[in-house]
């Protein structure tokens, strides 16, 4: 019986998927790919070069949380790791994280110390400066092997199965962004712990999971990331009234930013426009998904 299952959600990830899967011991760990209607050949690459990997093909891009929930429903191991295609973790760090979780039954989520990274000309993945001091703002308590923390990024999350069968995994009303924030908040409110394991390393290339963005896709992502998802997060962790107040505050703040940029002759960015519309459309009751299940603005 294998101890760990990796869940990797892909969307147009053909350029990175070989690097991602080649760094996982496929004899030792289960891997489930959940593909969100990719338009490139990522699924064909996985099926041809990594036949031992399980592939689930969604007909639509259903978002990060919903796709991971589908993958999680197929997990048979005690622990799973939600991993972005552009995130890398070595065998030593995997063992350290699993040891900490195995010795602390109240830890629901765990990860390593996050490093940003880049790819060299010869294809080597290079970690950049250790960001530990930046991450410390999320630490609650320092213990021997790990820090109790209040937040971990969804790009690499080790998950204890029995706890998430109890409290649920990602809130499926999100399409993209803030679903990891809400999950962490729910874990802590349920009385469980979140851990950052010392001396372990996660390298995140950031933004390399999919193909480069055009302006339409950038607008759509910003609508969710800086607009709708931030407002719904306030609703999810508090209530709908708080969410609406958050939306109104954000709208007023963004309008102020836009007017200021006009006064100084600066360009009104895609982010400005998308965030304003995302907050407004949350305020009037629009969800992150259309009635047919496709994401708004995509």
C-alpha cells in the first residue's frame, strides 16, 4: 500500500508536465492528473510517457478547487499532496513532511518552506533566496520540527485524508484564487493544525503551470483573483453581509485608484478594470461560474 498520492491539476501545461512528473518517484507514490480541458497535448504526453499515472479529463475548465476535489475523491492513501505542475519537492522533503504529519495526528495540512525558483538554460531548476523571513508572518508557534502556521499556499499542500473527509476540501464556489485561504481558515476553526516543516524545501516557479497569458485571459484571471474571489472569501469565512461590505469597500478603493491614475496620466491597467468589474458583479449576485458550469469571463 502506497503512503502518498500526488494530485496535479493541469491546464495547457504541456511545457512543464515532463519536468513535473520526472521528479516524482512513480514507483513509490500514486499520481493523479486532473486535466481542465487543456487545448495543448499535455494529456497525450502523460498517457504516452507516464502510463502509470492516472488521468482524469474534464470537459470544461472547472477551476482549481473543483478539479482537486475530483482528484481527492479518487485517493486511497492516508496522505495526499496537491501539487502545481510548476512546483517541485525532493524526496528528502517529502519524507520529512510525512514524518511530521505521521507523528502529529492533529495536523490536517502541511508543506515545506517555500522558495521561488527559475529554470536554467540546461533545464536545471534553481531555487532563489530562502524566503523564510517573509513566510514568518504566517507562523503561530515554533516547535522542534515545524512551525504551526495560519496559511499555506495551494501550490503544494499535504493533506490528511480522514480530516478532510470530515470537514470537506475546497469550497467549490471559487473558480480560482482564495480557495486555499478559505480552506486554511476552516481547518483552524475546526480545531486542527497547519504545519510548515523546517528544513524542507518547495521550489515554486510561479506562473509556469500554463501557457503565457493573452490580454483576455489576463482580464479573466484578474476578475477572479483581485475582484470576485476576494469578496466571496469574506462571505465564506464570515457571512454574505460582510462579503457585500467588502465588495463596496473594494469598489470605492479601486475607483479612487483609477481616478488618481487618470489625474497623473497613468494607464488604467487590466488589473484595475477587471478587479472593479469582479467586485461589482459579486455585489449584484453573480457567481464565479455560469449556469452551464463554465467560469465567468473565460
